[in-house]
C-alpha cells in the first residue's frame, strides 16, 4: 500500500513538471514537497530544491522548451523559453488557452511525418494541379482524340466483315488504323473522340453469324506508334542456332526435334539463351525452316514453356507441308490459342501436358474443339480419331437457300390466308379471338436459347424467360411437363400474357413438313417487333404448327411450338422494310370513297388483289403513276408478300 501511495504522489509531481498543473497553486507544491521530504525524501534521494523545481532534475515546462512547434513554420525557438519559475501559472494557462497544441509524437492526435504542413500541402497541390494542368504528352501526342478500339474475341472474324458490320451500325464513318489481333482480341485505333463514342454506343447491338453479341470497348490513348515487329537475333546467335537445328534435324523422317531447346548443351556452352516464347527466337526458327527445310513434315516444340502461339502465325507459309506438331508440356491455357495456327493441315497433334486439357469435362468435347481448328486431324495426343467428314473439293460452295416450300398453289393460298388471319388476331389488343383457330385439345410451348455467357434476365428475351421450356437447360421432367400449356382456354390465357407484338408478314418463310387428308404440319420463320419496353425490340421466331381440318373448312391447331431468339444484324436491317400489314376491314370502311375505275385499272396493272391494290393507291395519295413506280420497285426487290396476289 505504501509503495502504491508513493508511486501515485511521484506520478502527480511528474505531471506537474510536464505542465499539467495538477496542484492548484505554489503553496500546495511546497506542502506536498515537505510531505515527500519527510516521508520518502531519503529513500528517493531528493532534495527540497529538486522537489520544488530547482536543480537539474526539474523537467522543462511547456513554455520553457527551447524548440516549440510554431504555426506554419514547423519547430523553432519559443519566445517564452526565458520565463521564470514565478511565471509558471501564467505560462501553463497560456499554453492551454492558446491555439498552439502540444507536440506529443506517440499520442493519438500526433502529427505523422507525412502530415507535416509542407508535405501535406505539396501532396494536395500535386493532385489539384494534375486535375487542371494539361498533360504534356496529351498536348503533344493528341491524347483525347486518339482511342484504341477493342473487340473481344474478334480474332475469329474476318477483318473486312467485322469492319463492315461496325461501319454499318456506327452513326459516324471511321477509318481503322493499325488493325491487328492480339490474344484473340481485335484492336484498331481511331483519331476522333466522337467516333470512339459512336462505336461505344453500338456495343452489343450487333450480332455475328452465330448470333453472339459483338462487344466494342474504347480506351483513350496516345498516338499509336509504328512498332518494329521484326526483332532480329545477332548473327553469332543465329549461327549457333542453325548448328543446333542441324543436329536436331532427321532427314529420314523430315522431322525437327526442338524439344527443351533452352537447355541444349551446345547453346548453353556458347551462352546463347533461346526461348521460343520470344518473338525473335520463334521468328528466327521459322525463317531457318523456310530457307533450309520448307518440306518439313514434323515439328516437336514440347517442353518450351510456350504460353501463346501468336509468333507462330506464319508457320503455314514457312512450312506448308507440316503434318505433325507436338506442343506437349507447354503453358497453353485455352484452345483459342490454336486459332493462330489453324491454317496448318495437321494430321497429328499433341497437346497433353498443357493447362487447356483441363478445361474439358468430356473427351468428345475436347476432340470436337480441336477438330474445329484442324478438320483433317487423325490423331490427337496419340489417340486415333474417327475419320473426319470433309469435302474433297475445298472450293465447294453451298447452294443458296430458297424461299417457302409449298406443295401446290392451292395449298399455298390456303396456308397464307390462315397465317394472315391468325397473326391479325395474334397482333391485336386482345388475343381471345384466337380461340377460333385452336382445337379443344391443343398444346402450346415456347422456348428461348440459353447462350453461354449471356444472362436472359438482362437480355431482350427476358419477357419470355418464365415460360421458356428449353429442355437442354431444364433437367427436371416435371418442370418440362408443367411448361406445356394444354387445353384451349389455358393456351389462349398463356398467349394473352405474352408481350404485345407486330409480325412482319413479308419476312415469313413457310415450309410444309408433312401433309395428309387429316393432318398438316408446317413451319413458319420470320421477324416481329415486341412492344412494352423502352424501345421496340426486333426478335426472330421459328414456329411449328400441327393442324387438322376444322368444321368450317379452315384449320384448327392441335400443336403450337414456338422458338424465339434475338434477330441478327442483317435480319434487323431487313425487318419491316416493306409496306405495313393490310389494314382491317373497319379501317378500310372508314376511308373516303374509293375511285373504282382507278382501282380496277391498278388491279389489272399490278396483278394484286383489290385489298392490296387499294392499299398501294391510298399510301400514294391515289397517284396512279407514283403507285405504279413504287409497286415496280418493291416487286423487283421481292418484298411484296404472296398474299398480295391471292384473289
């Protein structure tokens, strides 16, 4: 207890030395000093003068510090450093009341080194000046106008086709500068910020031939500089390289073994570091092959830590007869790297030991992915593959697709009339009128594609997601069964919940699949608009109808299976290019009286029925010559539907 009391009193005295003024006045200090002298002074070895503050033991007060922190100027001599002991109370009170705070380097509120006024101010000035001062490189190199355009996975497209698609969709013309492909992406530059913004705006609005969205990324950059793509090796290095390749070449099999090249004893002895993952080394090897063994049949570049094949892009020109390529135990991460060398007509390929082999869950998928690049491949990783299905004549072109297939003119008229009436009701405000086209036991289903990397929830197909019966995605048979709508009222109720649409009858392609006296099966493919979103959305559909004869001589649908997908860029451009659908009978009756003489003359001239002839005249303000010119133009373009000529 005595030790605790002594420590407490000493601590209080020390606080007083530090300027905290724990004792109320000078008299209290004298009293406490006498108490300490009488009780603990001998043990502590303290004299009365030291306890009062005199002597060397007394700590400096705040006002007596020889260097104190000055406002705005760091540390310097304190003008109060010469205060006497009698001024203690005044100095302490001034210190507590003034704006100068005590510098306590280990307290929570201490200033850190980086927060000194000089450093902090300079740091903030740098940031503010960077935001306002123009960049020297930008001023000289034109940053702000130059942009780099990137099309992810654009390497799979032909350059002319990709640029044509982007140019047609872009609102501003542009000239692609330094078009090139790198890591499966396509890149080029444009020298116009407005063009870059226009290209960014069309991102994911265009589709390729496989109906995938084309993404366009833009990045501001400096003026592109022409690169020195050919980096040559030294003559001495090339000489040693040739000697190495000569020793590794087998003339009997026309094969070149370049396996584990970097550890070759001759190269190591001559201090030549050859890494085939470097551009200059790979190009030097291909150049030596072209000049000395262009008839090369087999090449082994295994165990060379190759992680990309970009520098082998010219191998099909350097070694056009190459049939066997070994790439085992390298660092290729994806099968897309093989796109660079797919110009080779390989019959045997080794890829085992590369990370890409672990990307496939099934051997058949792995083989199919590789064979897409090399159709004539017979052996993969030593495994014999089934014979490929290829065309002997590589110049063979597929015939152009034809339009609708209908067995007879009579059946053609019958089906086109049915479709015109059906879609007039389907595109109406209320689809309850579709009941007259449906059999009592009708079945109906709708499905949408589920493309890898595309989320239907955020796509234009989202309104059809809930009712989609994509059996490739749905694995539960009970769910697949519930998504089939059965019975006429249920089908109409389901169709009535779908978004409002307008179908382009001119885009319809109709094919009869099966025909008998009691059953008719036909397919319909076309384009339609979907309303109810921020903007009209153009989609494509494929529909299979199975119908039976009705009591009134018409058709009753017993099965309706519809597949809806995104329209391609070409389909979107062609959509609704022809005149709008025929107006309803009520709309026609509301029009002014029709000049019958002009109408009959136009019917004889065009060969169209009265309804379409009247429509053409009305849209051209009953100007016979103008209507005739428009008719001849549309007829030459083939956009007038067959229903216009049904009488």
